[in-house]
C-alpha cells in the first residue's frame, strides 16, 4: 500500500482534536486511538505532571513526536480554555474535533450531599462541556465543519443511587447535545454524546470485589468495558464515517438497559 493510500485509510488523518480529561482513563485511550488513526491529539488535563507523563507515553507509541501536544487546562476556567484554543488555532489554523471527556464524581445520597459536592460536579461535568464547546465552536463555524462528542453516561439515561449531582450533569449533557445538534447541524457541525456503562479505569480500582461483580453482572456481556472500547466509539463519531449521525446519545454499556 502506498503512503497516500495508507493515509486515506486512516479515519482521522491530520484532524486537529482537542481531548479534555486526556491524561488517563478513557481520555488517554482516546488520545492514543486518535493518534493511531492519524489525528493530532491535543491532550488537555488539569494536572501538569499527568499531562507531561501522558504526552511522553503517547510519544513513545508513535513514530513521530508531532502528533501529540499537551496543555494544562481546567474546564471550569474559561480564560484558560480560551488561551488553549487560541494557541491551537495559532499553530494549526483550525480545530476539527472536540472531545468533552473531562469529568469528576463526588457521590452521596441526597440527604447527605453537600452544596460543595453538588456544585463541583456541576461545574466540571456540565458547565465544563459548555465552556469548552462555546470556546471552540466559533472556529468550527468559520470553517463550516467540525465534530463535537461529549461524555454522558448510562447514569444520564437511567439515574443512579447516590449520584444526584453526577446524574444531573449527564442528563444535562444529553440536553446540550440535542440542542446543539439542532443549532449547529445546519452549519456543518455534528454534535453527539456517548453514554458509557461501567468501564475499567482507575476510578474503579478502590471498589470492593463484590461491587465490581455487581457491575459486571448488570452487563449482558458479564464484564466491565475497557477504555479502548470507548475510544473506538469516540473515534467513529469524530470521523467522517459517521457523517450522517447528529444529535444522538449512544449507549456503550454491554447492554445494561436490556
């Protein structure tokens, strides 16, 4: 296969993709997948050391060092977000893909949840999606194209005990997605959401084995999802292969809802 043919076979060849929460977990797997599919991955996360480590790991996995860039970014800091977006635009002249992956949990039952717990999760998981998307969209509008994919959750479809704040944000992400799909679709920008089930990331590492077994049993595949499996979904929705998909909340949960 010629080099040009090989490049054409890559789903995300030369696409500039900003990925939030990309230093670990699903975000890191997504950055790796995007690089493998030919994209330039803009790795964004809140911790400088973790960003540097993620970039170094990703550079080891690719033959070139110019397919990954790291930025320290807090999705609740609009000034900082704007600075990252402007830096990317100054260097590359466009942003083709935004993956709103950053998220946190601060679980508690309603009667025990503090206002701080509620507000912190809302600020990152919901307003953070708003902040990053609003910062990127003007550049996509000028280009007349783009793909935005945001992390919701099965919790955003069905709710979950002890996750008032998290469920509210993930339901909210679906509402943002469907609204923006209407607003931006006619302008050439597709907006979709992914609703992962229980995925084997660091967040689950401290959970008791009986709790993990319960999670596995809820999936009809009888296992947890892997970050790479969610990265595959993000890559599809970011690519031109999904060019007629707009405004969906795609469940990737092993069949929890069946």
